[in-house]
C-alpha cells in the first residue's frame, strides 16, 4: 500500500522536552511519544473549512441541524453531547464519565476478531470504560491497552483521503485507523458532504453472516455482535420479516416497484444524511444503482462517535412523530 506521510514541522505535534521559552508546553506533564497533547486534546476544537485535523469533540456551540450534515460536525458526529448525556454516544474515557447503566457494550459477545486476530476486551468486558484506541477502544490494535502504541505509525503513514480497498493488519492500512476495515476516506471527514463528496463505506449483501470481515458493520459487530446475528431475524438467512433492523442487506434485493427503490428520489443520488454502503469502495458513489451499492449498514442510522439525538442516531427518531429521515429509505412513509 502507498503511504502518505503527514506534512508540516514535527513541532506541530511533538515536543522534545515539554519546555519552550522557559514554560511548560503541557502543564499536565510530558505525553507519550513526545506528543504535545493526548488523543482528546488533539481532537478537541471547532471544525472549519480547510482543517487538517478532525475535531471530534466540539466544546463550543455545535450547529448539528436536522441530520448533522448542514452544520459543523463531521461524519462521526461529536462527543459533545455524550459528555453530559450518557445515551447520546460512546462515553469515551477523557470526555465522558463511565456509563451509569452498562458494564459492557450493549450486545457484546466477545466472539469476533479484528484482522490482526485481536478481540475487543480480549473477548471479555467488565466495567471497563471505552477508550479512543487499544484493547477497549475502536482505533488501532486491541493487542495493547496503550492507545498510543495501538495506533503506532498510523498518523505518519495513513493515506488520508483515498480508497482503502485491501486493508491489512496494521492500523495505517485500515479505513480511519480501523484495523482490517475498507472504505473511501473523504479528505474533509464530511465537513461539507454532498452526493459526490463523502465517505464511502464498505458493505456486503450478506445480512448477519459476515462472509466479508472488512465491512464497517463487521467492525461494529466486534463489540455489538448480538445485534448482528441472523438468528435475531425470523428467517435463517437474514431476510424479511425482520425482528431487528437489517444490516449488510442491499435494498436492491427488493422488488423494482418497492418504496426502497425511491432512495434519493429522481435519479437516485446518494444521500449523505442516510449513507448506504457498497461492495466496491474504489471511488465515491454519487448515485446508486441498487446493485451492491445500497447496502444498509450501522452508520446508515447512527453516528460513530455521538450526536445530539438518542442512541447516537443521525436524526431525532425517538423525538419525532414521523420517524424523521427513516423516510429516506422507507419512502412511502414520507
């Protein structure tokens, strides 16, 4: 894989002695790998056009708007809301308090490995708070509890803003430093998403079976596996009727005159507010054809980091009377 190194002087991220002009660079003490700050510190701020760093924790006023695509949030949403409301995202250590209700991720079964043969929590999870990376984190390898070691090399080597079609087992070889996951990375992290400018998530038309472990839904299943098992549906193969909302299911399996074939309306443009995954992530899909490019995935409905809506939803499903953006797929319900 071709790697693209970060640009700019080393001092943008590192300090040799935690001292400059007779003052401490970081008052809390030196950080791992001579870094100026930790994960949360580096990724806290206000997103603006042209940012070279994604700020996933916005401590100021957030213009989330209806679905988070018109304001100043990014594809993963923001941790701002979960810092005060336990049910609005992943309660990451350093931002939010430990979950008051759950001692493990909901639906955790510990039976799904990442591409490097590591498993979140080592297959066990008991009263451990989620971290940005590492054994109990999302990014990098689960082989170590040290979040910096877990993503070692990732920021220097990851090819930001490109297609990762054949992910390896190193953090930098996976989509957004997610080990073994494929995808197309929008260079602006969807700060200004359009039908032709967005992340392209990897999916497979194989509901709950996981014949392909490089999909974004498989990644989610490593912690929430019980929500992905086809036994959670009435039919063995994962087809209709459903007991749980499907993931890794192509809406192209439906009849030509079904409501789902109206996704995007005339011309079927891709809708970044309700993203669908595709089997190929070599390029961005500006329109969909219902042939392995309208695959329902976890991120079709949820934000990975958090949102201002219940259960980190992309829109106010629980707060609205009409289901909100559910009608983007269930078009006859509009």
